[in-house]
């Protein structure tokens, strides 16, 4: 892809494909996933970057989920200021939790849902 092929003001390199870029809603979704799945303290240059999601990994699900949801909202409010989180829903399967984060881009009003899946491998 050439620089001239990029049409959206929001773009970054793809985390999934070497040499590709993501733009617009896909770029914001990629940022949301990165923020939620990054453990605070793991980025030495930005120790507060990420979420506290992993603090609750061994807690009972009914105790952990409200705290996890708050952690996700707090992290996105801090690190992804282009969006407003509208709703977070979740589903739990053996060893895996999936969060559906519904959000609105503040400037355009465009809405989208980003799916973030966590499990023992992530």
C-alpha cells in the first residue's frame, strides 16, 4: 500500500498483517484491543498504559466482572479519547471471556462494536 492509498485521517500499521495499514473504525478498534489487552506496567515508557483487566484473572466471575468492566471503561477514557463507550456486554465460555465494546466516535458520531477476547493464552 502506498501513502497515497490511505484516505482516512485515523490510520496505523496493522497488528495482524505485515506491511498493511488499518484506517478509520478498524484503526480505532485495533487501538481499543491493544489498550484493553495490555497489562498496566508492561510498557516501560508508558507504565500507566493499558488496563487492570489482569488483576482480576483469578477472582470469582461474579466478583471480577464489574471491576473488569470498570477497568475497561477507565482505560479507554484515558487512552482512547476519540470515542465514547456506550455499552459493554460479555459472554463467558470455558477459559475465555469475550467483551463486546460498543462505542461512538466523538467527531463523526459513527458507532461500532469492538470484540475483545481474553483467555489463558492472551
